[in-house]
C-alpha cells in the first residue's frame, strides 16, 4: 500500500486550538521506530516541542494474523488502551509522558490521536550501550517502578480495558494460553523455514514438556508486555519514562521478566526485584523465542522500512529455538 504520512498543514488546526494563535508550528518530524502507530515531534516557533501519537491504518505496518482467542497480547494498540493504561501506570507511580490531549472522535484528523509531553530523545538503550555509568540511576529507578507494577495485583488476567468492561475471559490457565500461542507461532513458520519444519515435533514436545512443570497459580501483576531499553526514555534529570504501553496487561510477571532478561542482558539484575517461578519463566522465555520468529517474518512480508533487521531478528531466534529444544 502507498502510505501517506502527516504533513504540517494536517496539524495546524490542532496546534492553533491546543496552543493558541500566538504559537505556530515550525516543523513536523516523523520519528522512526514505531510499527503500529505514527509518532511525530511537533516543533513550535517558541522552541518548545510536543509529541503526537497517531493511530491510523497507514501508520500500522502489521498485517493480520491468526491468534489464540483469549491471548491478551494480541491487538495491543489503540487510543482506548493508551488512555486506560496511562491512568493505571500513573496510579502505580510509574513515570510516563504527561498526557496533554486525547481525541478519538476525529476532531483534528481522520484518526485517533494523543498529544503528549516530549521527554527528549535519549533512550535507556543508548545509555546502556555508550554510557553505562549514566544509565545506573535510571536503571535503578526503573527497577523500582517495575516492582510497583509487578506487585500491583489483580484477580483476573487480561487487558485492562477488557477487564473494566467485564470482557476478559478467565476460563483457562495463563500457561495454557501461552502454550497455544507458542504452537500457533510454530505452525505459522514451520512451512516457511525447512529447519523449523524438520524440528516441528521436537519443538512441540519441548513446549509441552516445559508446560508440564508449571503449577497452577492465580496472581496477576501489571506487565508492560514487551519492555526493552528502547521503550524507556531518560529525561535530562535522569528519570526513566515508559512508552509504548498499550500492551499493559494483568498477567503473570514471569512473562515480563522473560522479556526483560532477553532485552536488558547484563543489566537485567537491576530489574529483578520480585520472586519468580523458574518453570513458568522458562516456558514463557521459549514461547517468546517462537514469537520473535513469527512476528518478524510476518512484518518482513510488508513494506516495513527495516525489513532486513526483522529477518536478522527472526534468524537469531530460529537458532535459539533449535538449540534449546
């Protein structure tokens, strides 16, 4: 599809109404890295900046996929999820960009939008790579924030919006949802890669073996869902700020920690502040390996601008899946 991104004229009415006629738009920069929503930096003529999120079809690179019906991590995008989850994180004492305006009625654009504080351009990922000493304080503060999230408990699992509406199904154990999710991802890629096809039975058996060691539990904390150091900005005063939290869900905290271990690597111990079930953690870790084969291969079939990066990510996880099974 031919994608049409926002141009300065598209947001002039928004700027005039939100900031007054005395401040004008001087530049509109589309920021890279997003794959489900558009992210734009609005530069005003008084040298202030704000960030605009845009949930529009043309900003979403992800094609549809078959999904497990009660998987709470599917379709984790949209202004409703953003608004509800933003409030939940604030209640848990977690720093996110300040919400300035929300519109899901098409008042300004033919899309849902949110205007938020611009917290800068420094990501925790960059500090960990290039200035570990500067990363120490925000990493520790992030660990405290995650502990507050993971000890904010609920009796049900699922997206916060679905729980609020009474629409979150609770008929199955969370580990069984993840097993079905993992095997669905394997089904989707086994025909695309001969190595996975040949190892199909071995991988399936390994997933079921991991599941057999997991005991029942009904204790769900707030989890971000895919939190990496690229989803944390660091302000000039060293505050870590969480972004891309539409996937915030009540779920097993092991799901979060499996992801954190993978994404933070040597820095992970600073974030490990709650007790974890090692068997559940290992099942979820392996399920995420399979997810990081299926997802990247699926988006690589689209016009996503960094296709080779996605193919390399899938290849890395194919190697891991085969080695661990």
